[in-house]
C-alpha cells in the first residue's frame, strides 16, 4: 500500500515533537516519546477506521484514501500547530572529512538515518512479523488463508510508519528547518522508491543518492538555461523513463503471472 500522505505524516511527526519539546516542556527524549505515541494513536485510528477495510481491494482505493488523508492533514495541521517551533534548530557547526566540510547536524542525521534503515531492513528480512508483512504485501489473500492475522499486522505496520515519520521529521528539521512545507518532502519519495524498486530497501538507498546527485546537477547546469527550479523536476523525468523501460525499478522484483 503506497502512502501518498507520507509527507504529511512526517510533518505531523516533527510538529508533535516540537510541541512536546517547546510547549509541553518534556525535554528531548520525552518529546520524541510523546510524538511517537501520538503518531501511533493516529496510525491505530487510521488502520481501524480505513485500512483494514481495504485488504485485497483494488490499489486505486488505497491511493485515493491516502490522498484524502493527506489533504485533511494539510488543512487541519496549521490550525492545531500554529507557531510551534522546530524541535532542534539547525546548527552552524561543521567538521572536515578529508577535504570536504560537512555540517555536524547533517552528519549526525545521516548516521541516524543509516542505522534506522539498516534496522528496518533487518526487521523485514529476519523477524517473523517482517516475513508476515512481506507475505501480505505479496498476496494478501494467500496470507490470510495461511492464518496471518492481517488486522494485527496492519496495525503494527502503520504504527511503525508513525514512529519512522517522527524520526524522519526530526532529522529533517534538524538540518533544513521546520515549516508546514515539510509535507512536500513526501513528493521526493515516490521517484526514489519507484526507481529503486518498491520491494528493495537497498535499491531505495541507491536511487536516493542518484536522485540527490541529479537534482544538484540539474540545478547547477540546467536552471540557467531552462529556468529556475528545473533541477527539482529532473527526478520526475527519470521516473517517467523508468516506468516505460523498467516499471519494477532498478532492483525491484519483476512480477511474473501465468496466463
């Protein structure tokens, strides 16, 4: 199930952490726990009211539901979190790695992101719950016939999504600042996961690095010739080419069906 409200989830996770830190005075750890709990509650409500009714339904149903959820979150969030600052303000400190000057907060954020990605990848590959979730993603009807409790596993998957959204939101605002425009970050995700492959975490990492390089090169070499902001749409041109040539992505598994 592709979550088209992913950017909104990240935005709300970051704002909940900022609310816990600056408004409720919970401290850094307390704010993270508060935000994580809030996102788990949101995930549980969304799963109970909507997601569990979409198992084995057409993909367009899930797409429209998450699009609607994103619109609601973008509309309600400014009223609920007006004037809530970022949990961690961007730092101006830097370190030198070889001959490259790297901001300290970006280095720390990248390290935490790598550790979290490795942990999630190991979870899906080696744990029984991860294997069950992969089976549900591959064929939900076969998974249910094999005795997998889809309601419980869907609840866990969405709760995990909420926790990851908090981590991603806090890491993002620590290096780029906060704002309700954080919801637009979700738009960067779809070219990355489709180019890398929907079922490949390693492919997603490779595609993310490639997209970052393409955006930088596009902004540096094409903006002056083709117009400002052209670098930000380069990934979507690559996405269109990938969908035409290799729709399952660089590292994705092709779906083979017998006719």
